[in-house]
C-alpha cells in the first residue's frame, strides 16, 4: 500500500463536500519533516481557510475531527497556525508489516489499470565501440523498465540502434582501404573496432577544420589534404549505402552482426535486455511515404529545396528532407512513432537520451502531435553528462574522439578488478582484526567482484538526480560507507549473516509471520520506513527518477542502523521480541534486495 496516496485519499474524502477542487488540497499531505511531530503532515487547512474566509486553526480542527481515521491513524493533532499532524497507529503498522512479510511482492499490488510504455533506451550508434556516455541511457532505461514492470505496467523495451549513419560510411571506407584479412577472419568484432578508430583518426583533422577553420594551424598542409580526401570518401560511401548500392548494402549486412556482437556482450554483462532492437535502418523504407503524408496534410512544405516543418515560436524550421534528398534524424523518429503506435498502442513513450537532444525531442513531439499522435504521453527522459576529474582538478567530459576513447567494456573490466582488489583488502583487514571471514571458492570470489564492481558503477549513476552531470569517481562509488551499492550489498550480507548465525530460516518467518512488537522508537521508525517502499517506487515513476529509489534505500539503511545499534536481535530479552526483530531484519533485507534489483543491481548471500 502506498501510505501517502492512502492518506491523501482520506483527506480527499474530508474536503470533498467543502470545496470544488478537493484533489488540490489532498495533495498537501506530505511526509513529516520531523518524526517528533508525526509521520505525515497535512498543510491544507491554511489555504482552505483563505478560500472559506475562516480561521485556519478552526478549519484544521474541523477537518481533523471529520477525517476518517480508518483504523490507520491516531487522533490527529493540530499545531501552529493550522498544521495537521498525522501519526500512524502502532498496531496498524504492526498488522501491515505482518501482511508485508507474508506477501510475495512485499504486498505491492500490481497497478490498476496498467499502462503500456515503450521505452527507447541505450540506442547507441553501432559500428563504434560503446563508451561511458552510453552508460547512462542503458542503465537509467533499464531501471525504469524494471520498475514499471514490477509495478504491473506493460513495458516494451526498444533499443533504437543508430545503424544507418555516417559511421557505416567510415567502416565501408576502412574496410575497402585498410582491412586486415587475417584479423577479419579470426576476430571480426575487434577488426571492426580497429577500423572505426583508424578512420576516426584519419578524418578527424578535416572535421575539426570544418567545425572551426582556425584549427587548420594545428595540421600540416599535406595531412589536412589527406584527411579531407578520406572524409569525402567516407561521405560518398555513406551516400552510396543510402542510395541502395548493392556492394555497400551487402557489406553493411555483413558488418551489422559483428558490430552488434560487441554491444551485446556488454548488455549481457550488465544484465540489460530488450524486447526489440529495431534500428534506424528498419524505418528507411517508410520515409518516402511519410514525407508525402506530411506534405499532403500541410504539416510540411518545400523550403529552399528541402522539405521542412515550420513551428510557431521556433526560429528555424525542422527539416524532414535535406536538399540532397537524404532524410533526417527527425524523419526516422517520426516513422518510429507511427510504427510503435500502430504495433503496440502505447499510453506513453519514453526516450532515455542525453540533454543535448532536448531540442530535437521538443520539436519531434510537437510535429507528432500535429500529425495526430496527441493523446500519447511523449517524454524525453533527459540526463546530464558523465565527467572525469583531471589531475589539475578541473572536470571534463569522458571523450569518444580520437586519442581518448574510454571503451565501456574496458571500464567494466576495471570496475570488477577494483572490486576484487578491494574485497581482498577488506578480507585481510577483517582477518587481522580476528573477525570471521567465510571461506569462498575462487569462483565465488569472482562472482562477488562482478556483482560489487558492476553494482558500484550502476548505483553511482542512478543515485544522481538524472538531469545533473556527475563525476566518475572509482573511490567514491566503491566506498563501503555512504550511499553506494557496495554499502547496500554489505548491509544485505550482514543482515543475512544474522540468520546464519542464529540458525534461523527466514522462510518460516514469511510463511507464518509473528505480529511485530514496535515498542521502541527505533523499531517503530524502521517499520514506517519499510512500509514507505511503495511510496518511494511510485514517486520514482512519477518523475521517472531512479534516484528516488536510492534515496529511499539510503534512508532505510539509516533507520536499520538505528534499530540494529539499539535493539539486540539474536540476544533479544524475550523469544517474542527475538522473532519480531528477526522479522524486521528479514523485511529490511528483502526490501534492499528488491530495491537493488529494480535498479538492475544484484546481491550475494555472503562475502
Ligand atoms: N542513436 C542516438 C544517439 O546515439 C540516440 C537515439 C535515441 N532514440 C531516438 N529514438 N532518437 O545519439
């Protein structure tokens, strides 16, 4: 049960007869800032009083008296100018926890009615190695897909690969001029990456000078000429491919699986899955008809040889066909919208793509609405950049360009190596302190390093407010204390350790859970926090913000520490209290595990 929505519903009922817009006032119920004043607080009496021209305190008193407490709330208290403080009844909390313990999905019922979401995420431009910049879309998109599915929605995960762009011109050119037959036979995937990087370096000077003529001074005349020739050749290979040239098409069909294999290995490792991987190429046959349709409906019109859509308030039009006849990123995206609507009839379509494409999506959505897709929720789930701290203290983007490619595969390898080293170190420290350390096989240790290393990278990304940039920092993300995956994973393991040490089977606690005893403030605070899980998940969906889940987990772990430091579990004074506290521990472990799972992060049982 989402506690907050439930309380808001009670307030809705209380103000319904008094005002015309009860929802507005119901929304003014919020979690309390300070637990001393209660668990939640309603601030609606003040605005209500203004509208009714009455004294706020009187309105608050009357509201509090008329509120249906539904066995859930203590008698509300009115404070200050008219705040209504709400305190959950402890016996009600205990009954809810008991129910949560016995339920499969922690008593989170699937939503009614479910919605259908298309999530467009990861969507890299294939043919170049994936780099750290692709991480965010992949991880955030995967977390949203997991979360929405868990809540009961229907999710269609579509990886909108960039499989038709200039990068294939680069590969075609590289293949024709620089291929290494031997390497191609033995490891075509690596050979593709090598060719891409080689051509990237070759055309880089010409592109830099096109962007900014002043850059010419960085290169010799001869180098620049060679680079320009290569760039022109790359463009002509791309144009030939798009025009349906037999040879280039055949090569493209040959390259695609190689390019995709490189990416797929990363998805497998990250445990990220898609229902579809229709790339941009899939939509190419639809573009001619699409532009005709836009013209026929008067949405697009010819403009200086191109075909453009003019939108009021936008200074420049959006092109759907260039003068040279080529179609644009927007055209393909419009075809994609139509296809998805016809195939899946989604209620919402989410595009998990970096902030730099904000204008593209704003314009795209505007055109789509004019084109008739005006009831679907189209949403750009934008995110900031991953930065790197330089030795001089300044920060800079992780780069894709020549010279400084941070390949994602290598980055994930490093995460695992670092996690393994840290694990060895912690183990040695624990042994030195005379603590018990489990005997693990090499395979188990490797598994731990994978889970901890990849978890650290994902969590570090997801715990940011997604619209901000963040600095990639190994030490911070692998820290054992603080808001990190490593901390959560250890908290989970320590929690499981209690059950091993006490020889308690958690399954028994779940099949026949005791009614928990919540007599100390620590036990009660933990209980409230556990019950707020559903509220956190709904909040994360409302803004499409996975960091609201990590923030919740962090608060939960603080409530758990407070409980654990003050309430002996295995050595509890009575058997009833021991059972009750074990139940709280088990629920905490389950919520942590489920919360991490929704972020795509795994746990291990011991380490
Ligand atoms: N391939 C694009 C890029 O790497 C992202 C595609 C996002 N999805 C979309 N439907 N436009 O920038």
